[in-house]
């Protein structure tokens, strides 16, 4: 018995469940690989960019140094936001510190939105895939039992095969969910670390520019 046989023997509902699990698995692995690539160097880039900025003589020189190191564009948007003119608009209301707080907050939210991309998808797949697999199992068992009842021959030998095939759906649901949950937790910790460093830099940058 292999997966191809199980899929070929399933009815429309069973095949739909199997295809849904396959789509969930592909989607989760695409997100996992993308976020692993994104976050692998994010913290190092942020640390190097922030260090290079504070070693510069001017904000303009610091921005140029950061741009050369910040491949993920995580620190650069914060610096660029403070250099945009806001005169003549409601964004210019308040003192310099309030203006900087506003633009840095918006830029930080944009950066964090990129870092957190896919987290909701991973959480959704991790929490729903086992139930999708269980649905496939229940439906497969029901479909197998009704088919045997119609034939009038129900024995242990005839029940064990279809039930075992149906249980594969439960295992498939867990196989989809476990990597998604583990990746969600790991990426969450990594994003939190980068977020803390970016928030610290934004606060220091605001205090520096507000004093000028």
C-alpha cells in the first residue's frame, strides 16, 4: 500500500482532502524557506548596519554606510523616514521629537510587517492541518464501511485494509502541521530579537535628531 494507491481508491471528498493537505504543505514550506533565507542574515545585517551608522561623522555618511551593508533594507527605511520633509502638513504638527516619533513608528511598522510575513499562514496551517487530516480519516472510514456494508461482507480482513488506508490522512495532517508549528515558534523568536534591535536604534536615532 502506498500513497498513490490510497489516493486512487479515495472518493471525491478524500481526494479533495489530500489535495488540500498537499497545498498546505507546499505553502508552508515555501514560507519556511523564504523566511529562513530572510532571517538568516537579518540580525547580522542589522547589527552591522547600526554599528556602521554610529561610527559615521554625519547622518548622511551613516546612511550611506548602512545602505552598503543593509541588504535586507531593514535599517535604511528608518533613516530615510527621518530625512523626508513634512512641512505644511498635519505630520508637521508638534515639536521635532513628536514628528520623528511618528515617522519612525510608521517606518518600523513597515519593516516589521516584512519580517513577520507568513507567520499567520504558518500558525493557521499548524492549527488546522491535523483536523483536515482527521476529517479525511473519518470520511475514509465511513466510505469504506458503507461500501462493505453494501456488499454484505464485513470481516476483520476487509475492514483493516481500508481503515489503515484512511488513517494515513491523520498522519499526513500531522506531517504538515508539525514543521509549520516548529517554524512558527523559531521564526517568532528570531523576529522578536531583530525587532528589539530595530526599536532600540529607532529610539536612539530619534533622540539624536531631536537634539539638533
